[in-house]
């Protein structure tokens, strides 16, 4: 005899409804990458710096590098915006144009500044450049202009000194003396501009070859000064020459006279 077959242990009972098919688990898609706006922002920052510096005559050279960087970053930002990886196309474009403008203006003003520096007339003599010139000693400039500072004359009542400056054109061309300037120091202490004034006479604006002109300054001295340092430029296009002048007896405010006299 054979045994009756056993029913399958997991066989669903008769009449049972089968379970519905299970869908695969839902997977959330990856978020899109953030926009790459760094290049456009950097272009705008560099362009703003270049535009701010390009109009400063002496600092115009500092606008060149930021302007160049603004152009590079601006181009990168525009390429990214075209590809859809950046969203600040306007910022990148503004940085590019401001950088280009700053670069051009800075380059022009830098060239003018260098040309202006080349036109500054230097002191050629050792006196006034390598060492302090004495009273009556000539200081010679590169275009043939010479400057002589006379011995200071002391005023026993005001406690001030007058300094006469003589400028002679021994060169071949006309000298432009506009913008001449003098600064002074008493015993190494700078004297304020209000205490250094020139009198009624002043240098002519232009000096032809062979001509000379003079100007006198009145310098108020503090205390009992014994030494006067003079820095003088015969024009805005000239370097300063330097003099060291002795003040006999000590100048400045003293105990004698209505203005504080000095011993002469």
C-alpha cells in the first residue's frame, strides 16, 4: 500500500484571494547641484575695486590687476551662465565691464604718471642732494637752473628771520617756475606752513635763459633756534634741494624787546 500524499504546507486554502503585486520601493531623485555663482561675484568685486582705484592718479597702477582679474572671472561667469550652471549672468557681465573700464583708465593714467615722473627735474649737483648746501652755495638742477639761498637775516623784534632765494636760468630752454615751494625746520623741528610766508616779491612764472629772479621768505622761529633747515623747489616740475643754515646768536623768541629779541 502506498501512503496518501500530504497536502503542501504553504498551499493557500481553497477560495482565498491572492495578494496584489507589490510595487518596488519609491526612490527620491537627487536634488540639482547649487548654482556656481562664485566667478560672477568675484568679477563684480574685482571690477568695483578697479573702478575705485583707476581714478586716483598716483595709485592708478593698482587698478590694473583687479581689472584684469575682473575680466577673467567675468568671462568664466558668463560661460557658466550659458551652460546653466550659474544664475548670475548680470553680475558677471557687470563685473566684466567695470573691470575692463578700470583697466583701460588705470593703464592710461599710469602711463601719464610715469611720464610725469620722467619730467621731474632732478638736482645734479652734490650740494643740495648728497649734502646740505650752505648759504651762498649753488644748487644746480638738471636743466641748468641754479638756486642760491642767502644767509638768513635776523629780526631782533619779531623773533623771525628772512631768507632770500635767488633762481638763475643757466640752461638753454625757458624754465617753468610755477608751483615753487619752500619748507623749513628749526633745529630739526618742522615749521608749520603758516609760519613760512613769502613777501611781496615772488618768482616769475617763466624764466628765459640768462635771466634770474628772487623771492624772500619770512620764517617765524620757535624758541632759541640756532639752526635752520631749508627745502626749496624752484617749480612744480623740480625736485627739492636742501640747505643747512646757521642762525648766529640764536633766533626766535627771547627776553629783550617788544617781540622777544635776540642777541646779535
